[in-house]
């Protein structure tokens, strides 16, 4: 564990939690220049929509657009925007941050909260007593702003889905809240002659029919390769803008800058927002690591969104087999309120990302992006399904188990796990959780998955191969373990199944030793009964 470092805290200013473009520029904070992409985004269409996971810089993007359309040229000196923009026209800008409209009790309260957001612009451009609803007020402000300034109005709506996500699990309230939001967006189409640009952003994707029914010309750039890196930090940007920061953090960990770069990549990189996308780092976690002088799980330490937990429970989603999914775009890039599986919500929330795309079959491979998400996935989501809390993965056991695996002493590792599982208390609701799983073997598979994930060991369950699906594959630095688990059967039978179905064959091309492991669990003692191994 690295010591606290005054040097790391003071050498550079990192804009953690700062979402205002002007404050970042004036304050001399570290800034990765995305202004060329901002300029291109402003030219795509009059109506543009984009979704990204939380804490990925959506609000900073909206703030940068606001500053640009306000014509504040002085703030873009030295940035890419200066090479592209020639006119610097000053437009009236209406910026609405709907995150302040969360946690409203009913539609009446939501309307009131939205009206309060529009009030400051009514003080600037005037109000009309006949405008009663938020939509009417917004339409009036847009028109008057254009008429008074002689220039079309820009509307930026940040966190558009914040009020809706709070009631996603409440069918009646969700319908009422959607109706209120329709009242906001419907007048925008009628205001078309007065509008220069309208940008809407949030975490999830609600259907155009339910929310934006009148904005039929709105362009969704969420998966557009041209804007895949507009939020987040690419590896090139990391190496060009933050090379000194990598050196400082490497000094804290007493490793080389190259080794530190690999640590940061494993922990925070791996997001892709289109089939053609550079690797994107989580900006919040990366900047937090530089600010604090330590690598940690910053994105998940801010908490798993409550709407995600509620919706997963409502869907009765089995997220334990979500680590690798091969699906068409329609399976995950779909409206939130139409989904029947957890896949769209997990993807849109940042728990899954695009890892590969087959152009011939139009199939996407989705997977967990990096170590931070893997850890948070296990800590925040899997306990809902296994009944095993992360705190139950005791430090003493975890350390001994990991060391044994690292030394390739599988017998010792499995003895440690055998003793550990035998000591886990009977979990309240265990029978129900187990009954919801496909088989009893599934529960032990999930429990082992949780343990490996909490140790930041790369593990996959239900891995497909020509012979079928293997229960679990674990990758250590120099060894690949292929596991087959049995409750009704012997460890030797499990081992023979690995051979009969050639489960280990795909891994012999890797530069690692391959070890096959058959394990039998005792459903009465709920621990490992026996095991057998073979190289």
C-alpha cells in the first residue's frame, strides 16, 4: 500500500467532481482536449442524443457545448476548437440539469421541479402568465430568447432520465412521469424555427415513442464511432497528457512508469462505445487515482445505483452468467422501459461494454470492462443472487487461497476453500435463492465466481467451446485452470467430462500451463467433497 504523498496531491490539479468547463480551464486543472469532437458534435444535427454511464463526463460535455455556443472564445485558447471555429457566434443557451429533479413523489411535484429549472430563464427573457406547464414555459422562453437576441436558441438537457430512473420499477408512476417529460420535449419540435441546437444526454435510453415522440429527426450518436471517445480518456490521451502523472504514481508504488501504465490499464481501461472504438478509461477513477496517489475502486466506492438494484430484482435477472455475452445490438441497445432482461441496463450503466464485433453475423461480444468493474460487480451485484456477502470473503482465507494458486499448489488452494466454505453460516433465504438457480451446481459456481472476482482473478463461467459449455475457467499469470463442478457425480467423472468434451483444448495454444480440475460438492455440508486434477 503506497504512503500518502503531498507531492501527488499538489503537483497537478485534477478536476475530480468538477463538471464546469470554464472552472477547469480558469483553474488550471488537467484537461484532456475534446473540443474538436465537441465542434463536430454541434454540426451533426439540430437534435442530438447521447447516453453514457454515470461519472463519464456527460455533464462536462454539456458544459463545454454551453461555453462554445455562448461564444466564450477566450476559454478555448490553445485548444483544438480554435483551429475549427471561425465565427464564434454568441447564442442564447438554456441549460437544464434534470438531476435536481430526482426523488419527486408524483407528477405534480415533478412539474413543479421542472418549472423551477426554467424560472431563471424567465427572469432573463420574460414570462407569460398563460404558460402554465413546464413545456409551455420552455417553449415560451426559447421563442422569446430568439426574438430578443436575434439568434436562434440552444437547449442543452443533462441527465434527462434522472427523474425516470427513480421510478423505473413503479409502473404507474413511470407512466405519469413519462407523460410529464413528453410535455417538455413536445414543444421543442414546435420551436424548430427558433432553435439552433438541442442536445440531450443521460445514462439510459428511453424509447423515442415514449419520450421524444415529436422529435422524430433526433440523431442518436451513442454508438457512433466518430464520438466513441468524446467522453472518457483514451490510451493515447493518457500517455500524451498525463505521462508525468503516471511517473508520479509509479514512484508511489515503487515501480516503473511502464508497469504503472499496465496497472492503470487493467484497473480502469477497456470501455468501448461502438464497434470501432479506441479503448476508453473511466475518467473519474483515473483522475481520482492521480489525485489520491493510489489505485482504488473509485467508481464503485460512490455506490451502486439504487435504480439498478431495484430493476434487476424486478426482472428476476440472473446476472451471474453475464460476464461474456454474444448478442445482436437489439439485445442491449434498446429502450430501458421495453427491456425484459438485465442486459440493456447493465450495458447502459457501464457494467458491460463492447469487446468485439463480427461484421458478417452482426454479433457483438459484451463483457466486463476491467478489474474495477469486475470487483464492483462481485461486491455490489452478485451477493443479491448468491446470498454470500463480500465481507464473508475473509481476508485471511483470500490471501492464503490466492498465494496457493499463485504457487500452482492447487491441492492447498482447494483445501483452504473447502475449510472456508464449510464455515460459512447458513444464509437467510438460501433455499429460495438456490431454487431460483438453474441447478444446485449453479450456486457453487456462482460462489466460486464471487471468490475469484473479489481476488481480482480473471474468471469466466459457462464458457462455450466446440464440445459444449465448461463450468469455469480461471486465468492466473502462468496457468489456466479449467473447472468442471458436480453435485450429483464424482470428481473423477467431472475430470473425465473435461477430457471427453475437449474443454481444455482451446487453451493449449496459450502460453500458459493448462490444468484440468474436477470438483464434487456436498449439498448437505455445502462445501467441496473431493477433487481430482490432471495436466
